[in-house]
């Protein structure tokens, strides 16, 4: 069949289908609710953006499999839309404008606190100028503390623990290591990395005044291709441990360089449990890399194991193995709030989100209305060989997983806030 005949046949089929549809007058399918995901899907942190997308796609599919969200006029499904910020703030702002113009009123972002701050400022202005098109900002990973303190906003909700909360959990483990006396601080040179180092200095002074900081260094974000010079300095300093908030390739390349120069100290990390870190370190990371998260695959419990296995069945490729419980809880909280508010308008939806209390995989959390900081348990784990006690699951097919060392309840992880929020 030549191309023109094929086009004619398709056109005829479409016309016939249209006639039948008109005769039957079926009820049109409800319009999907757009969720605008603004992330770096290209550039140095593209793998991190793709990991986020997989998590949010899985959560969206789960909500849609239930029939969508019950609303006046019938249940409506979600549609997850991707906007590539290319890892640049200006591109993120352009994506925000495009998403709003396309009708999105829910914006999702997290990788980079600097980008989150820029987006939040723009959303605050937009919501004031255009009250009929107000937008909510759901943040799953931008953990710079000010976002739920002095820069808190009624339109912003954070579902990850703040950097201060994550660091406090790590410090509980460091505090229990009396032989550790020298640490090296290294971070990405932007608001989040600076906050991690600043808070580490403060918490060490309070909890372990006997510990000496032998190095304190910031590096450009996403631009360092060779971390060997940094690793050489870390090793030469005599540091027994490194504390870092680095994420994405800035963490993977750092730990890989440390292995190459023969550094055998500990790494206290925010994100060392995936995205290539265990694979890069291999046997050298066993017992040496610690990570803090809201959940780890080896957290005990049948529900937790089933949750993880379901994700791996949906995304079976080893490189796709990075599941975030907080992102799933965020989407469950959003669905709950939409149903409670019976509205998609930002103000009533925000008031409903303030009451969110959700549970999944045997874990759960609740939104704190004071500052819109989600309160949830935290877990500290250490890298170990798969098959060792407490390590039934590895990560990314590496043969290494994370054994749970310490669990903090939501109450234990909670910190005070200085937020003075203008409410709507």
C-alpha cells in the first residue's frame, strides 16, 4: 500500500469513527489534571532528573490506576508533564511560565535549592498578580533550610527533610564514634552546600567539640570533572571522615576519586545510597559510606519489601534503581488534599495539604501547617555487601546495599522553625 492510499484509508477510518462516536454520543473522558515537573533532564545532573521522573511517574500511575482523584463532576486522572530546566535557573523560570500558560497549577521541583528559591519567588509574585491562576509548589528534594524558615511561603510545601534535619540524624551516628577526631567538610558552592557546611560546623561544636575540622571546602556545582585534586587534599589532611551534602555526579565523582587515591576514611553523606556511588566504590565502600534518607530498601518490614519490589518490577534496569518514599508520599498527600478540598484552586488545596497525613509501605508522615515542612521518620544506613545480615537488597545491581544503623521517629527528627507565614 503506497503512502497516499494509506493516508486516505486512515482518514476514512477516522471519519467513520467520528460518525459512530457522534451517533453514540459517549460521555467525553474527563480532562487530566496536569502536574508540571521542572527538572534538569539534560546537563550534568540529567541522571538525577530522570530518577525523579521515574518516581513521580510511578506515583502518578498508582493514582490513575485507582481511577484518578474524585472531584465534582467525576474522577479525574493526572498527567505528568516534563519541563527541562537544563540545570539552569533561567531555563527553570521559562519552564514555569510555559507550564502556567499550558494550564498547570501544580509545579513539582526539587533538585537544586537555588532553583527552588528562584521558582518560589516567581510563584509568590505570580500568585499575587494573578489570583485566578495561582500555583502550588511541591518540593521533594530542595532541602536548604530557609525554604521553610525565613523564606517560607503559603504556596510552597516541602516533602523532604531539611538539610538541618538530615544532618542532625547523621550527627547522631557520628557522635557515637568516639575514636573519630578529624573530619573534612566538602560541598557544592551554592545555598544548599553552604548551609550543610555551616550547620555541620555548628553541630560538631555542640555535639563533638573534641573533633577537629581539618578541611572546609566548597567547589563549583556540576562543573568539576576530576575530583582527584580534592581527594588528594582530603587524604593528606589526615581526616578520618568526610561530611558532604553533595548529590548526583558531584558525589559519585568525589567518592570515585577518593577510592583512586587510596583514601579509606568514612563518608557521611546525604545521598550516598545510589546514583552510581556504591558501584563506584565497590568493596572499598563497605562499612565506610553512610547515608541518611526517609527510607531505605533494607528497612525491616514486609510492606517495605513489597513496596520496593513493586518499583523494581516496574523499572527493572539496574541503573533505574533509586526509589524515594517521600515522593510517593507527596503524591498521595496531593491526591488526598484534592479529594478533601474538592477543588483544584490553589488556596483551598493548600489549606487541605496543611492537614495531610499519609501512609505507605508501613511508613508515613504528616504536613506541619506552621511552615509546610513534612514531618517523617529518618533512617541512617551504612554500605554493606548484599546477603550480609540486614542487607537482603542491593542497589543498582552493584552487589552492595545499605544496612540500617539508626532509625529516628518523626518526633525525633523534628526541628523548630522560624517561619512567619502569610496565610490565605
